[in-house]
C-alpha cells in the first residue's frame, strides 16, 4: 500500500512517515536556534549510535535520559511528519537527527551558529546494512536480490538519494567551525577518544568519570539491550523484527561476508569515479 516512493526535488522518500509538505516546511520554514545540535548521517551510518553518544554527553554521562526516553523523542528526525512536530517543542538545547542531503536541509541553519555532527561509514557496509533494513522496514520497497539492490544503491535510486552525493555535499562544510565529521570506523577504533573530541566540539568539559560513563553506556552492547534505543518498541506496522533486528552487528567490514569479488570490484570502480574530487581520505580508502 505504501511501497511506492514519492520524489521531492529529485530525492526518493517513502510515504506514511514523510510528506512533501513537511519537507518543504523543514527546508524553508524551520527556525534554527544557535544552540541546536544536529546529528546528521546518510542512513545506516551510525545515526542511533551517535544519538546515544550525544544524549549522554549532554547529560554529563548520566544514562537516565537514554534509559527513560525513546531516542526518537530525544533527537527526533525532523524531516519526518512526527519528528517535525517533536523538534519544534523539544527542550533546549535541542538535539535533532536528520538523514537529509545538504541541499534539502533547513536553510536557516546556514545563517546560524548551530552545530552539525556528521558521521560517515564505509559505503559497502552501508549498502549491506541498508539491504537488511529495507527487508524489515515496511515503508521501504522490497530490496530484491543483493545484486539488484547494489545497482539501485549505486544509482542513488533509494530513499535519501545517492550516498556519494550526500557525503560530498555535507563534506563541503568540513572547514566550517560549526561542522564536525567523524567516521563510524573511528568510533569503533577509539570510542573514548572520539567522545573527548565530540565533547570539546560541543563545548562540554566532561571529567574522566563522565567520559567513562558515556563510553560504557554508548557501547553497542548497551545500546542493543536498551529498549529506549534499539527500536524494539516500534509498532509492527513499521518494522518486522522477525526478518531482521534493527541493530544487527555493529561491526565494520561485514560487507566482505555478503559481496562477491565482482560486486566489490564494481562498487570500488564507481566509488573511485564519484569520490575522486573529494579532498578527504577515509579509513576504508585504499592506500
């Protein structure tokens, strides 16, 4: 019933949780405050993980907020119908999540001092994670075979559009004082060091005990067992948890267990072509 996507300015969105009216409001009417903090990602790139990290940092390491309030209420996705309303009324400073490409983001942001934390993940892992997600998230079309989905992903014919365009668009802001980017792989490699860097960016001077608490409560294991963070309470008409858990593995390199050598090579060829002009080296880039 809801499986056909609609397009807003050339980008696909699923019905039911998104609408053209709300997307227009977000882009043109949403009033950004200087103390707003935006948690921005391309989908399946660590959004929920970063959401918990930011929730804990803003709470000075106290896990109570994370354990008692659903993550979609703590940091609503403001481009969704429900999330837009929540973002307007949330307590200050507002923590807001988004998967929007930069060209559809609230125009008011670019005149503000609000901060963006942008998390990037190896696109091959994004592909595999999104493939599993599309099979269990009912508003999304059936992904078909992995080979079919790979082609759609490479063309950007998926919700939120092209991964390549999304990353290149946001990374154009990498030299701005109110923009901070980090990779999923860096979070895995050194969570504590990453928490320290993010805290400094946000102007939060946490002591060692608070940092330790953020790290402990933002681990994948803690997040997966937290019903306020793991999406297990999402209604069945939205997610079919029998097909796949929302939080599956939380690892890097899982794409090697799914992509054939031929698929990986094709992906790599497109990646090199599309990212050639980006002056950034990511952990997964071939040396």
